[in-house]
C-alpha cells in the first residue's frame, strides 16, 4: 500500500482533535443561523443548505451534515473560482462572493444548479488569507421558464438567472446593484431577498471563530493542523480502500426508463481498484440529452465521494483528504459531465443513479459494505395564484421513499434518500403558508424489497390543492426499473401518481421526470413512492422480524407467507416458519 509522505509538521493529536471539532462546530453554526433566519420552507423546514470551512486553496477542512450533493460541491466550486475567475490575491477582507452558475471557463465544476446560490467569505488572519467559509442554499425561485425552475427544460438558458462569481459585498460595502439583478429575476421577491441576506450574514460569522482559533494556537500551528487533518483522512481512507480486493468491476444503470421523454439512456461504470487507489471510468456513459437531467461534473464527483464515505466509514473525518485516492474519468458532454448549454436542473435523477451505479459495482467486490437500491429522485411541487394578492405561491417536497437494506440492517422507511437527505417538513407548518390541505401520509405496505434484511418502505402522500390556476410538477424515478436488491434480496416496489383517486374523474399520471401537469383547484393528488431493495435471501429473515413487520403494518400477512415463508396469525400475531 502506497502511503503519502506527510509534509506537515508534527501536531499534537489532542490539539488536532480540538481544532477539528472546532471547525465542524463553526460550519454547523453557519448552517443553523441560516435555517433559523430563512423565510423559505425549503430551508427553514427541509434544511436544504450546507456550510463548509475550507483552506486558502479551497480544500475542504470541515462541513455541516447537510444534503450530501451540496457538501462536496462547495469546495469544488471554490477551487474553480480561484483557478479561473478570482485568484486568491484578488480577495479582500469583508468580501462576499455569490455564484449560482454551473458553468465556469468551459467546465461544469461550479454550482450544482441555478437555484443553489453559493456564498463565499474569505478568512484573514494578520492580513494573510488563511481560508474560506462557504454556504450553499437552495432558493425557491430564481426566475426561469417555470416556477421554481420545474418542467422539462432543454437548455441552461431556461433555468433562470445565472450569476457568475461576483462580489455582492466588496470590502464590507454591500453592492445593491448585484442584489437588484438577483431580485429582478424571481417570482418570490420578499422571500429571496430575506434568504440571500441571511446567507450573506451567515457565511460571515465564521470570521470571529476562526480568528479566535488562530489567536489561541498561532498561525503556524493552525496551518499545520489543516495539513495534518487532510493527511490523516487520506491515510485512513487509503487503509479502508486497501481492504477491497483488487480488480475491475463494471455496472450499468438506466435513466428515463419510463420512455416518456425518450430513452432509456444508460450510465456505465468501469471501476478499477489497485492497492489504495480507485479509478471510476464513465467512458461508456451515454451523451447528454436535450433535457434537464444532465449532471454537472461537480455533482457527479459529489455522488461518488458520498458513496465512498459510506463504504470507507463515518469514523474518518470528512475533508479533502478523503478524495485524494479517487480518480474520475468522465468525458465532457455526457450525462455525468454536462457541457454548456445543457440543462442541468434535474441532475439529481442522474446523481441518484450514480449512487446505485457505484454501489452495484462495489457489490461485486465487497457486498457486505454496500446496500440495495433506494427510491431515487422524487419531487412533488404544486404552485397556484393567490386569489387576494395575485402572487404565486408554492408547495413542494423532496419526497421520501424507502432506502435499500444493508448486510446488517433493514433499509430506512420514508426518507429522502442518499445525496438528497432533506428533512420531511411538518404538515402543520406547510399548511400555514402552502396552497394545500394534507389528507394522508402513511407507510406504504409491502413496498420494501424482501430479504434477510428488508428494504425500507415508501409512503402514500395525499393532499388537496387550494388556490387558483394550479400546476403540478412531478418527478418519479425507480417506477419502471425497480430498486434492485443485493445478495439475493428482492427489488422494492415502484411508485405511482393518481389525481382524484377513487373519484369519477380519476386519472393516473405517466412516470415522467420533470413533467408539468395541469390540474384543477380542489383536485386531490396522491403520490405513492417506491421502496428500497432488500439484502440477502428472504427465507433467512428471522421469524420474529417478519412478525414485527406485520404488526407494524409494513408487511402484509400474504407477503409474509409468500415472500418470507412465515405464517403470521393476523390477530394474535403468532408466527411460524412454513414451506
């Protein structure tokens, strides 16, 4: 195993651990302040934002545990800015840089999509640039062809205002003209103004905390700690990778498999593991399409890093060192490395599939470390016109489903999976300000893939639409190609959409990704979400576990017998093995 030789001066391990936790706490403080001061439900309830602390080269030092697709891309974006737009010497104390453009200098190594603004604040000590704080926030509406940038766009120009890296605060002076440009391109001006100002204020609070750390330990000690943290995580990551058998592992995943927007198209991966190094080669992946599912390279990298953090273990501090053993080959102009002017808003469709793609390849080498497929990318957004004010109002969820099972545990029930990982907003809070009335949210029985460990179940979400001129924007994944199991585990069930279920005007929607659907005021929307894939032979599941699932309503009596070979008395809940 080839271990890198550290160039960092020896740092006391106690000091290193104190500094590491302090940096994580600073990132957490940034995110918590943003959440507490936000007006948008997607931030204050779903917590769709992530903060990072980075060194002067843009390398990740510490992060808050936010949506994984955001976490790694903050540093990737900053490194692109430093390389192509604003070199380190151009930053001044008090600057705040704002960007939401996925494309910079001919690469897609910047923002994740246009609704995700990233703010960066340079951290100085004794006149020297020592690092940055960064905060990515998903904003409700930044213009675009459709409200909240929904729908099937075919080019980036339809996805709203694109702001290149620009100083919204210059040496402490707020640049109102930049803010005016941002606010001139939104349907939710008051909400966006508050949340962008909150983002700027939140990213700046790292300054005092970083200054206190540098004054306590000194500049040399702190910079050595930075280097030592990255070296430590690289060393631990390489040790974990070295335990994976050497070899070449290949896997294929479909996207747009429902055929509603063309396709299917395929993601193809050849994963080479040698020693403590990994090479992810996507050369066989299909070309980008005229649709919004194309993934910027920044988000493809983030999905890969996420999987490897899952596989190598949470005990390793999350920073730039974890990425060093990983090489990625992703040809430009493909579904995993979008080239301008490709639309990218629904890039999560590909990113969720990248997670399953990497897990599927690794399952051939270390099946005990991976998990079954999960529910994929699911969006549910409804917007209406307020009858009193004429303003557009929005309801939405990053919809949860079932996660895949692992070698030691059932999959999680009803969660926004993997690289999304947003909170489920409380019904009561959304009903106060959103144009809907909730009717039902419950577990969806028999949707988790059978296995020695059961896949997580999906949910049934049902609500009535209020307000005038309503429109539904819906995204479904894993509805045709079901979430696959691992090591003999069976697939989870797919999902479906129904308008006015059980009524004379009932109609089912296609399993389309990004479609805009005309609906009527008073319509009832029912969304049944997929479950996760199972792990291992279902006949090896413990009888008591099957009985407990039946008792909880997660598995029916019929499925217990047919899938698991367990007879459960429906009232006494006595169970025995049969067959």
